[in-house]
């Protein structure tokens, strides 16, 4: 069958007419397949949600137990029949529970990557390429200037700054889901075993990660105790907070903080400067340019559909490579802070 | 190159001065000779390689990547060097990574064509930061917002020496500064090798009310405080230099002064611009005119004609081989007067560019207060008091020299935009753009006239910050647009030192050193000042 008949873009998101379901819909629908727990992909209010058990738990943690009328848990690789369409989930390596959605019907197989990356992430299963007719790839960092450096090197920058400025708190802005826990895991792997302080908004997600088997080491809430001298408690400490908290009144409790920000956008100096970041850490949960192009070559689909980010550049690259490629122009997916 | 690029990356993003000094001293400790010396020269811009043009870098990139993709990337990133550094495809297997020393030594000794070949090879071996640093170095575009002065402070800190000693030596030293580093690490102090060296300057204290009883006016000599920039003009044989007060050589922008130094002397004075239409003596133009000639590496003939510079001398530090600094001020003054008179008599029709800052007779506090409040010229910003017996010592010795600046100008303006600060203030809206009323087609509108980011206490900052957050009408990145109309708006009393005409500002005026002097929570926004009030404060036209 024609791929457009199996999956096509609609204002609510990618829709599968024969299976009557949406993938990562941005509006409430009857049946949603959700690739991962980030807010722009996983919204509350759907009639039914099919996702990995981890993603369902993340959604319940973020939105409350009643985020959907019906949960359908699908283990990785478990084939589900949705009105005759076969669907299964494959690891995407983006955050805990993240998956690609594989859709197969009448001999046509399409893979929706969701958000993904190829490099190692100690908090989730790695991306697995799936041969297919149509690959629908994200392109958040779809420009050849985005080449994320080695993660360990970026984390080492943070450790070095802690040594250089032992009297200053180090405030690390990181997405509350995924990035924060990944940074913490990397710090642990690189020998940092002191207590890491976390913003209140991260507490429940960190607890969930622990419960799902991702050990994060000693954590404590970044709250100032009653009484004097509490500000000094954060000297030379690592404090992880959501990016939005870095410029908020909350950040004032720390002594002359070093503002660090873990994000793929930190690759571009002007972006880092604009945000007032003193220590940019180029760590992203999205594929960089090389990962995107390597993945397309490896999967080698008959067609490449591009969504979510710099569609023009990746489509251009694919065409120069002699591939069939098109932009999808889906709207509603924002990864400004990754 | 990688270590140097890492240093630049840290310095670019670090707002705090002390933090920058620590990053520099740690680097000096870690990097070997001669690399650290080349790094110092690159940052202080004493290293001019400029072997490659930006356009050549672009052509080089086109040979390696799809031009359309590069153009999209360049568009997105903005800076060519950065886009090129980031997009360059890696070539695994390059096993020699060039150091900064390799880069400097090689690029200085090759032709343009050879340079491009070398750079291409190094691009393959470096990472993105390293490539960026290399491009900036090779195209002569290294600007990272670190003043030469700060590097000297860091060197002083590293070696535990007073910064004045480094300033004094500086112009006799050459990159990569091996003798300097050796001294800072306990070796012998390098001989002061340069002719016409800089001599660290003596500074004054501002007079507060409480100081007055401590100052015996009978021991003091009074002068005007000129509104120019403090310089030191030195000639020794063929060597002629004009230094800023921190020892930066700014002579390149003032060839008219360099050409008119007939004496072997070191003169401390104020750099000013005079009115070329007044033949008589130097009729001083306001600071705004001098501004046209500052911060340039070179100057056009036209500019030198329309804005001729001169030095109003007030001290003589060295004369024909003799160090006068140990002499009392009175005696140095007498020698200075004698020198200027002698030169004037020697060539009365020559192109003189030095005159004397007169001693003014202001015997008591009343006379001083009157003179300070009503100076005879726009180019005077207050009065100076110098102890007649004072010897010339670097820094700010207690009780020797005093300055009493005129009261600042004041204006009531309305806050229009607020921006988040840096470092300790990064969670506060602490930088404010303010405006005054101007007639427009439909009633009045605010026109921005300046920016201020200090003058308030921490307590006040917290209040303003809350006001900004509560009254935001739009956001643009770190900037918030704050409600400001006839009915609502925060009035700031702004103090500033002077006002000039400006074509770069929509309002047509530019303030010097604006700061918040008072928060007018009580004042309705519609009662803030108008642009006419400011225009009336402008100095008369040339
Ligand atoms: Zn995501
Ligand atoms: Zn996303």
C-alpha cells in the first residue's frame, strides 16, 4: 500500500487511518501511541494511550494517574494488533522508556523514530535500527554545525569548574525528564559521589528513575533550611534544576552561582551567550547531524520523511545523496531547551 | 591549540572579573613556555598574524562541504568563523594536533597560499573549538572581551607582584614574554628595556563632606578637572608614545600629537580636542568631540583636521634622562612650565599640541564650591586639589591628591525594558533601558535615551525586579518589555556626567555614565521629563 495511506500528517499529529490511531498527537484523540514522556509528545486527555511501561509511568507521574481513560502497556518488541495494523515499539535511546514506533500493514513498514540519539546513555536502552520502507526521522539538530562532542568530556568540564571555583555553587540547567538523570549518572560514572542537590520539580522523576532501576546516588532537595548560614551549604555543590529555573527567583538562594546549561544548543556561542550561561555543556538527548545521517544510511529506507526541526537541511542532504525525501511540516513539537 | 581554545571558551562566557583572573592564572600555571606567552599576546592583541582573509576560509569550506548546507548553517550561526569551525568534516587518523606555538610560529613565516594549505591540514586535526580559535587567530579577528589591563592583573596575581611593575615593564617586553614569566616564577626581573616606557600613574581621591576638615587648603594647589582622558605622552629619542592611564599604547589614533613632541620628556596630562576655527589658544571642545577619536586604531586626515587633539599638561615625570617623580609637585610643576615656555619660544608658529593646565586661585571652600558649580567651560568637570609637597607615586596614596567633581546631571525617565544581569545578578532584571517623553502623532511616546545597571542597593534591586516581573508586557530572550505609558510606569531618576549628540541613537542624544540615582515610586510616569529637557542640556554646537 502507499505509505501516505498508512501514515500521514494531520493537524493533530501523524495519523494511521487503517489502524485509527495517532502517534504523539498534540491534541486529545481517541487512541494515541506515545513514543516517550516529554511534554510535547506525551499529552494528557487521550481516550487510550499505548506506550512502553516506563513511558506510562512517567506520564502518570507528570499528569496524575488519570492522564488517560485507558492505558495499554506494550513491552519492547511486543507486536500489538490495532484494527489489523501491526505495531511494535523499539528502543530509541532518547530517555528512559523512549521508543520508535514501527507500523506494518499489507507489506508496507514505516518507522517513526520519535526523538532519538545514537550515543550511549547510561539511563536508557540504546537505539536499534529497523529496516523499513519509510523512515520518519526527527531533525531537531538537523544542521551540519551540530556535532555533539563526547559526553564524558563535557561532564569533565563541569568537574574541572568545581575544582577551579570551589566556593561557588554550580547550577546545572537540564530537562527534568532524561537530561537531568543522565547528567547525574555521568557524574557518578566519572567518580563524583557527593550529594547532588535537585530542584523540587525533579524530585518525583528522579524517584521514578531510581524505582525503575537507574541508581542516581545521594540526592537532596535544593532547599534552604530555616536559620542562618544555609546559603553556604551550596558552596562548591552541584545543583540540578530545570532550565526555566535558572533565571528565576529560585536561583537566588545560591552563592554567586556558576550557571551551567546542558543542551545541544550550547554548541552555538551566541545561543549560550544570550541565555547568560557561564559554563555551556554540550549534552543533548537528540541525534546530532552525524547521527541523523548515519542512521538514514544504515536503515536505508526507500523514502525518508523528516519532521520536527531543521527539515530543509536534512532533506537537502538526502536529495544530494540520491534519496527520496520530504518534509512533513508537523507543528507543535518544541525542543528549545534540549 | 586545544588548550588555548579551551581558555578562550572559558573567558568568553565568564562574566566575573575575579573568575576571569582565576582562569588566566590557572592557565599560566598549566601551559608551558612559549605557549602561554603567545596566548597573552593574542588576548592583549599584541599579536597580529592576519595571514588569511575570511573569504578564503569560506572558499576552503566550500571545497569540503555542500555549499547549500554551509549557507544554511552560516545563516543560522551568524558568525562565519564559528560556522566554518563547526561544519568542517572530521577526518579521523590525523595524529598530530598543532599547538598554539606551532600555529603562531608557522603562520608568521609563510606566504598566504602556504598558510591556507597549513590551515586546511590543521582543520582536519583539530576539534571545533580549536578550529574556531585558529580561524580567529589567522584572520586577526580575536576579540573576546578581555581587556589588556585584566591580563596584566592576572600576570601580577600569578607572580605575586604589583600590577604597576608589570605596566612599567610592559612596553619593553616582547611576545612570548619569556623573561616576564621567568621573573613571575622567581627569576630575575627583566631590565626595563624600552625607550619611552610607561610610568604608572598617580590617582586622586573623591572629596566627601567628611574629608573637608582633613584637607588643609593652604598646602594645596587647585586646578580644573578636565573632561577628557588621562594620558601620558612620552618621547625618548626617536621613540614617541601616547599611553592611556592603564599603560595601553594609544598613539596610533593620535599621530597629530606624536608629530608634535619636540622634547625628551614624559608628560602627564589630559587628552582633549580643540576647536580648529578658534585660532587663539586651544578652545576645548566637549567630550563628545573627543569620543570621535577614541577607540580607533587609525585616524583619517579629515578627522584630524576637524577634531584636532592636544594635551593639557599637568605634571612632568621625566625630563631628558632625569626622573622627576621623587621631587615635590611644586617643583615638577615649575619644570613643566619652564619646558612648555621654552618650546613655545623655540618655535612660536609651530604646530603646538601641548599647553598648561593652569593653577587656579581658589583659596577657600566657598570659592571652590562656586567654581565647581559654575565652571567656565563645558569641558570642565570639577576641580582638583594637589598637595604642593606630593611626590609622584603610582596608585592612590592617601591625602595627596583630591578630585571634587561637579554634581551630575539629573533627569526623570521611565523604565521601558529590563534585561537579566550576569553572574551574581543572573536571576535579577538589573539592566534597564529608560526613556523620556517625546511628542508623536497621536499624543506622546517614550523614546529610549540610555541604559543603566547600577546605582541601586540590593534591596532596591529586589523591588525593581519584582516590579519588572509583575509588569512585563512582552519577552524577547533575556529582555522584558515593561509596561510604560501615560498611566503606568516606573520613574527612575537618572544621574549622568554629560550629554552628547548622537546619530546612532533614535533620540539623538547619548549619556555618559548614566546610573540610577533614585527610584521615584511616588512619581506618575506622565510627569517624567521630556526630550526637550535633555536637549537643553547639550553643549553648544561646534
Ligand atoms: Zn523528547
Ligand atoms: Zn521532541
